[in-house]
């Protein structure tokens, strides 16, 4: 289907629609969302590109916009994509242009931008078009026996801004190698507070231990209490010390309040050592107790 100012025409392919105009853009029906290829070289073109798919693929959100071209001017039509709340995948050469996406009238934008070169090079979380945090290409890959999906759902229920992104099942081939039933869960991709993880049901050969842990940084004692309670549920209480814990799946975490980190790194060595000594007596970290020690009261 050709989408433009005139009535729609034919589809370029099943679920793929060409957006009319001097600049070639595509809208792809991904099932539960729409992917747009090439946003255009101006705000006017970008608005047209974001509007056109809604005619051919109604009632589905535009979740991804892909710009393949390495020249910065091909990132010029992204304002409308930002207003849609889409994740923008752009060539790595265009990161500077991505960071200049202008503010739009109305509510603040919260968009995700990514520079691409044979996969995601770096993603930049934006709020009001200002960088808020960066997530690099390295992500954790976790080996479970059979509990990958259960664990992923458990962790997603604990952390905000979290979700399951995909589940892949074992195919009916290769059982002589992996020993898993066809159709059983192989991998689960998920995000915890925006950070991508993958879990695999690989068998009982490997288990977690205290040599590797995930640090949950907290700003308040309320956050410390929440994450400590949620993550220790079902875990081994013998493996709890100085903010470290082992959860019900054997995964190791550290629930760490930033105020304590500030005390431990304070320039006054006497104060920081008192806070450190207090920390050594704790299981769940207590900001107030550490602060009293830090102040010497």
C-alpha cells in the first residue's frame, strides 16, 4: 500500500506498506505494534510518516522507528517519532543528532534512542530530550536449570519499569545435545528497570554463587526495605551479610543505599571508617544506624 496525501494504494508486501512522497519510508505490521523505516529529513516529513501508518494499520502503536542512513540529516524528522513514544534505532554516526531532538508541546516526552551498527551499539534513555541514563551493549545472561521463566516473572514483579520481552522455546531437534523437550522454554528475555537480561533453561550443570552479584542502588531506607524484603523471600538467611543476599533462585544481590556509599567514600577517613565498622554488623543495611556511627553519636 502506498500511503500519502492521496488514497492508499497497494501493499508493497504482506504487512509492509510504502509511505508516499519523495523520500522512501515503510510501515511494517509487526502483529501487536508497527515498525517504521526511515523517518524523513524534516519535521514536516516526520509528521507525515508517523501519521500515514495509522490509516493502513489502525489501532496499533508505533513502537520502533529505524533510520538506516549514516548521514545526520536523516535523523532530522524524529520529533514526531519522539512524540509517539517510539524507540528510535539510528546509525551510530547520528548519536549527536539524536540528542538534539527538540521538545514538543504538551506533556514531557520519555523516549528511548539507540545507535545501531550490526546491532545496538548504545542506547540513550531520554526525558524531555535530555539524556537521563545510558545502557551499553553488555547485558547479563543467566543460566537456570528449569526455572528461567518463573525467575524472570518473579524479578519483573519486583522492579519498576520491567517486562518480559520474548520467550523462545526449544525446537524438535537437537535433543541429543540439550536434552530438553520440544516446546519447553529455552530462553526468556526481560528487562529490569530498563536493563535487558536473558535467562536460559540450560540444565543443572551450572549454578549461581557469591562471586557474581547484582547491585540494587537505593536512595532511601524505604527502598532498601522494599527490595530487601522482596528479594530475600524464599532465600537462604545464612547468606545475608552487609547488604548481600541470596534469593529463592540462588541469585545473589546487593541492596545498597547510596547515602551509605557516600559515607564510605567521605574524605574524612575517621568518619568513613566508623560507618564501615557499623556496616560490618548489619545484614540489611540501615542508613540511620550508619549515619549515627558516621557522626560518632
